[in-house]
């Protein structure tokens, strides 16, 4: 089976490509990228005459060739989301590997990395193996598990990182439950070096955030909700940065939500430390105002912050302080969210809106298209040792997006079981039109 | 006329609406002074008190107000209900509505619960206290009492003393009194008055001696014993020593100062007995006025077109 994507705007920062051209796919792999116009900024000339340019489509192999007209669309490497919750095993009523990967594909992602807070927790190789097997059977895209840092996510005893890496874990994180014990965190950053895997830190000083449910400030006072100060995140960002410098371990900071965190990370990067960071679309799209009216769909951890934080996060994305845009896709059941704000679970079902929300950054001039692809594909690939490229020979993971058509977000139509989104009803542009995962075409509209 | 079918908080009310409630309450207070204290205004309507937190005075006050207006009243208290069997809040509320409730008076330990129910129910939802958010009828009865004693609220210096951070009474009073033009001061330890509170248009004091000077009204809040030893204040003794209302301290206020307390009081801790039982205290009048104000609220909500 061959696929020809014709006349798309191909953007692939891994090769410095930004051209109008075609991509030929053969047997699930990228055969080649063919630049069509001479006035493009390609740093790479086509290696040889395109094999299909002269009647190839009409030729004898036409039955095997599928042509996709991509004129006016962006053709980019498949997106990689290094922070999702697929909920399986254990919480299949919230999401399954099948529905979560369907949501991923619909959102333009061809690889997702799932956090370990399932039931049982992914803190041993047998759970990792289950996820990998289940994903191979039912997954619509590549699923890479992230193991827990500590057994039971209790913050006490390290998991068998080596064994779990061999089984398929690409990183380790106690996401949602930070490792409060600094010595254990130090050991995790040290020990993981032996296997070259990053430690992903959910930065939250639990003793300071206590049972807070939104950002601390005037609004939390007037809503009567318990607030979480930005310092609860920043204290732990700073601690983990210092530990990363001490150990020279690989630290990746999850879901950065405050201006103070951006500054701390910018400073440590200037010092040359090997620290990377991610943010999520809701942290540059929404402020705490979304919580007004006690909308539990806007309850997320870390909480939505202020305009000033949004500006700092955009600045951090622009100047490279924040390497990655991840979703922190956290699907929940409808009934769980339809209750007291204090008791509703935190999280946003984010896979199906992430790309279009991030495209707004391109529209606003915060990022170039190439930089956006870096944040959503190339950089996560580099951090996790994956592909994120359209180089010939790579798996055909490709996202084709329509940047012109405006579409209303309809939570009820999500592929994800989690309809919990504060973006329901928003008009957005830049939805995927086709997502190709390992050569398999998934199409909408 | 009120515009919304629910009373969720003072935040949601305009000055006109607050004044309308206070004026109507005056009329109902006259009714309460009569020999026959019951009016047939809302005969045939049903009121359900749904209390997820223990309460005697507020629940009783609402119950009596509803009865004085001739509605049928049911008390739905949590320990005896199916909530303990794991029924969700929404299901409980829908069940109560299906019984034919026109008014649902809700108290809940979690902020925003009345707002959630108001969206889901056709009945009028009245907030009888939600977490640390608001207790609107308390603020309305306090404003009514102040107006009765001082003729107006505008321009008065009013001090609210105690645990502002965790007090829904304080929050509702801040909104209500500032809307009515009073100059509101808050007094208490910094751990119990968040910095940002000043953005609400109030002045914060940490010493009683500074904050009580020249005030027309002192509003004491109940200090929650659970807060001691949790970093808010080390002991009730130390709290009382610094922020308790004594005769000495009260002498710094204006001569005709009135002292209020939403109850229940911790005598000898936040307020001395001489003051609570003394001539400046209007604490029991607050209770009586609460009845009139709650009648007014129900009466006005019944008139809102749904």
C-alpha cells in the first residue's frame, strides 16, 4: 500500500523543511518528501526525480495508491503527547486505551505517553506489559507508558526502572502525587541516569497547597473556595531544579502553570542544566475566571491562573524556556464532574482541542508553525528518544490539518469518554483533517 | 422586583434589590408584631429545608418564616436521609423537587452548591450558607438591624472582627455593607484575613485598638475552635487576649455603638458576657429580624416570573 500526500505545506523542523510538496508513503514508512516549488525555503533539495510525477498515479500500480489532496493544508510529523491519562487499567469508566487513542488520533496525535496513576498503578513491569499489549490490540496510535517513580506512588521506594524500561516505559513520574521526600527525588534523578530515562515531575508542595481547589487570590476569596498559591508549584520547581543540578539527572517539569515557574526554568537553562519543561493548552488559553459559576470543567491541577501567568507562559514558549506543549488529558465521567466543586475530580479532557488551541499561538505570532511542530512533536521526541520526523525510513506518522475552516468544539462528540472540557462551544481553527498513524489513514469531515 | 428565581449570594444582588428586600422586611416585621403572626400569602407552596451541616438557628428561622407565610415545610436533614447511602447531591435535590418543593433552602459545607442546584432545579434555591462563600440572609438581617438602629447604613464605620477567611457571614456582610455605602474595617490576625481582601474595598487592621476607633457598629464573628493549633492562632487564650471584645476596647468606639454577633457565641473568648448581655448588644434583635428578612426573601422570590 502506498499513499501520496499531494501539494501540502510540509513543515518538519527535524530536517529544517518548510515547503509545498508531496510525501510518499510505502508500507507504513515514509519513502520520501518531494519539494514541488522552487521558491520555497527548503534547505534540502529533492534527492532525485519523483517516481510518481509522470503518470505514476495512472500507472499499473494505481490500485495500491491512495492520493490525498492536501493543497492549502499543513502536513506535519504526527504529534506526540507526552502527558495523557488513559485510565486503563482500572478506570475504564473514565477512558480506555481504545477510546483514549481514538481521541488522540482525532486530535492529530500519533503517539501518546500515559501516566501511571491507573489501578493498579503502573509501578511494575507486569502493568507496563498489560498496557503495551492492550495498546497493540486496541490502540489506534502508538502508546508509550510512563512508569511511576515510586512504588504505589507513595514517594517512598523506587520502582524497578531498568526492568520497566525494558518492558517499554519511556519515562518515570508520580504525576498527581509529587515525590515530597527530597532524598527520594534525588535518588530517582540519580538512578534513572543509568537507563537514560527522564524523571517527569508534577511540581506541587502538598503541605502548602493542602486541599486547595483553585488559584489563590481575590477570586478564590470571593468564591469561597480554598486557594493554592503559585508558590506551591514554584517551591517544588525550584527544589527539583536544584536536585537536577546536583545529580545531573534528566528532569522534565510537567504542566508549568505560573509566571514564577517560567522564570525559574529560564534561569536554570541559562546555567546550562539539562532541564526541560512542558505546559498545556489550558494554561495559555484560560484564566481562573473560568472557575466563576463553580464550573467543575475548569477545575484542574495545577489550577488555572491569571493573565500575567498566561503572558509569561507564552513568552516561555516563544523563547524556548518551555520545550513542549502536552495535554495532561484527564478524562472523567460526567457524574464525577457534576457535583460539589470541592469534591469534583481535577482535569480536562484535552486531546481533541490541543492542536487547535495551540494553533492560536501561531495566529497570534507567538510561535511559528515550525516552532509549534517542535513543541508538539520534535521536542517530546527528543526528550523521550522517539522519532518526530518526516525523514525517509521513519514510521509514517503524519498529521494533516486544515487551518482555515472554523469548527465549533462539541464535547458531546468527543471520541474520548471524557466530555469534561471548559472549551465546549468555542469556535476554533486548525483541526486535523487526516491523521496517519504508522501508515494507517484516519479521516474526518 | 427581584430578577432571579434564586437567592445565591449578596454578590449577585444589586443595591436596589437589597433595599427592596430590606423595605419588604420592614413590612413583615410589622406582621410579626401582631397578635396573629401568620399571613396566607404563600398558602399551598412547599418549602424544603435541606441542611448538610448542623444548624439550629438558621434552620429554625427559615422554618418559622416559611410557616408564617403559610407554606408547608419539610426538614430534610442529612443524617436521616439517603445521602448517607451514597446518593449524589443532584439526585437528592431532584428528589426533593419531585416532591413538589417550591423553595429549597440549602446549607452545605461546600461553596457553590446552591449555584449548582439553582442551575438544575426549577424551584427557588435560597442559600442558607455554602462553605466559606456566602450566607446572604444573615447579611440582609444584619443590614436590616443596622438600618433599624442607625436609620441608614451609608457612611457608617463598621468593624467586622475575627476569622474573615473562613467566614461566609463576613463575606456576605462585606459585599452587602460596601454596596450600601458603609466604610467597612476588618480586624483580626493576619492568618485569618487574606491580603487580597483589601481589594474588596475594606480596610484591614490587625490590632483591636486601632480598628475599633470611632466605629458605629462592631460585628463579632464566632471563632472556630478547630482553627487553633493549625497555624491560624496558637490558642484560644491568645486569640481572646488580642482579638476578644472587652468593655475597655469597646470604649474606643462611638458612644452609641451597637454590637452584633451572628451566633452561636463563645462567651469569654471573642466577646465578653458584659457586652453580649449589655445595653450596646443587639444580638437578640438580630434573631427576630432574621425572621422578617427571610419572610421578605421568600415572598419576593415567589413573585419572580420563572
